[in-house]
C-alpha cells in the first residue's frame, strides 16, 4: 500500500497535528470503492462509492432510493473482480414496508445470482 506523508500544521503554525485531518488523509489513501452496479454512475463517482464513508441518499418519493440501497446491498457481496467487497451486508428498513422490500430484494438477488455475481 502506498503511504502518503504530509505535515499538517495546527493552529498558528504550532506544528501540532490535527488528528481529524490525518485520519481523513489515511482514509482517502486507503479507501476502497464499491460499484453501484451502474457503469455510468460509477464513472460519475470516480469508480463507485467510497467505503469507510457515510452516504446520504435523498430524493422525492418513489424516485428509486430503496432500489439503489438494495442494489448496493447486493453489490457489496460481489467478489472484488466484479467491483464488490466480497463481504456480508445488512439492510435495516425503518419504513414499515418490509414485505415489499423483501420481495424486491429476492428478485434482485435472483437476478444477480443468475448472472454469476452472487
């Protein structure tokens, strides 16, 4: 792994290191990316979504936020050669539409499995 070195100046040039800045530098240099499953969106996001980050998905009702999250839930399980992380994932639904979400997730999972991603 490449190691980035930099001097981070603290207040009034004291030479003190601001821990948050260093942590962010390390995260940026080590951050992996996960595919969204959409090449155009991945290109826009410079290779997908960064890991070790919090992403907020917002939009009008019925614009595809849940579909996008379900897609990420599955692409995180893809192996690395397909742009995934090869890991387990967890989806927590707080909206109360669990039956519909579970049905759609099963459809997504079946499709991903049929393509050899899962």
